C-alpha cells in the first residue's frame, strides 16, 4: 500500500498548479496522478506550438493567472487583429469584408502556446511526485483515510492511502469515479449535470509558409454561417510559422458520423472561400476533436453547446466525504468556470481549504 497525505487526480492546469502551490507551502507529501500519457489536460498544441485547446487570457480581468504567468517569466503577446474580418452568411453568399472589432480588454496569448504555462509548472514540481498513465477507478472512505484505487500504465492495480483527494478533473469525470460510500445524491447529480468546457468542441489549425491573409489586409478573423468552421482567427506568433485556426460549428453528435479526412477537406475548402486559393495548400493541418477524448468528454457532453457552466459545490456539505475530497478543476471556479483562470482560481481555493484542516502553511 502506497501512502500520500494528498492525492491530486488530474494533471492539467489545475492539478499542476495545486502541486506547485503545495511545493511553495512546503507540503511535499502528495502525489499527482494523470490518466493521459502526458500532462496538460485541456491544454494541447500542434508540434509547431499552435494551441489546440485553451488559447486566450485577459490580464485585466484575470489578475491571478496573469501574475502567475509573470512569476514564471513567460512572454505574452496580443492576439493579432489588424485588418478587416470576413463574414460568410451562407455557402451560397459571397464572403463580405468589414472592419474588425477589437477585444476590450485585448485577448492575450503566450509565446510557444499555452503549453508553455503547464510546462513551466511541471518543471517546478519534482518528477518523483508526478505520474502519468494512472487511471483512478474508486475512492473508498475508510476510518481515518481514503483508499484510492487505480490502474497504472501497464493496467496493474495500485492503491494509495490518503488523507485528502483533490479532484483536478471535470465534475462529470469526477462523478464517474466509484465512491464507497456513495457521494451525497444531490452532489453527485450536480457534478454529473455540470457541462465540461471544451468537451463538445473541435478545433482546426492550418499552418502556412506565409501569412498571405495579412498581405490582403485581412486580420484572419472570420465568422461563418456556412461552416464547417464557425469562428476563425489568426493563430500566428512571432516565434513560429503563420497559421489560421477555427472552431468547428458542427455539433459533436453529428461529427461522430464524419471522418476526420472529410472534415479536413471541408475546412480547407472553406478557408479558400474566405481567404483565397492560397488557403487550400497548408504545409500542415491538425484537427482536435475534444468530444472524442475520454479524459475530457463523457457521452452527456455530446449533446452540449459548449457553454461555460455555473460552478457546482466543490465539497460535500455533510456525510462521510465532508472535508475529504475537493473539486479544483476550472468548472469549480465561481468566478471563471471553464476558463484557464478558473483552473487557477479553483486550485488556489482547494489548496487554501487544506491549510485550514491539514496544518499546511497558507
């Protein structure tokens, strides 16, 4: 039987930041377990560093996240928006150019993609306290501790004895873990009913030799009712090849019946309609369908619209699980549920709650 005072389930931004905070507080008796073969969660990128998951943050509104990025000395830059945008009202209508609108406050990105943030956090955490390929199956509340049952990367059963568990995964996935005794029914229902941000979304990235749209006086921003991409932006950065990215407007449930090759072909054809023939020959292209990622989405998410959820309760208010498990993924943030800043907010709240009950330095 392995032991750790705190078990963190999930190695995305929330889980990594929770471990980072514990290290800062001198609490080293923890383990971070990630089911995937890599850390990052819903932060993912192409090999060239273009974001396939979360992309933007807003420093003026999300000060805690911005301060962390500064503390880690990660360079930032403003989303490119110079030039006209393109509107496609239908596939039969000729696309229209119009003046772009600018986000206020401006949308910011990180040099090297958002993976730079999770990479920096991971580098600040001792490797011996983190593990990938660990799928937690059951949490059992026993006298004085929690029995954490999981399968390792070879599929072998492993168990930890812990005092507290931080659930750094979406509420729906947290609810899908087996609990003995069962979670309070109201809490379990609320977690199961909380939509997972990114889960129904799919993102397309096309990489080019040149940012030809900028030469045309275009910002790379487009909105389309013709699809399959509903919203398109310039994905370029100063330190990488130029690119365009878009969110697919095709519902997740319908994408199940379409092959990736067909979707890619339709995306290229749409970019040609919007930006001209050069858009039809990307040097590389990528499609990330988060609805097919079992570490992100559940069957319930296939019906979702991708809305930012209302934050559910992060802890049990009574019963055997009270004071023993805490949800810290982005959806549990009361201020920024579903956003990158929500993961930082919820993780900080979760670790702060431990300091009240486990004698961890605030």
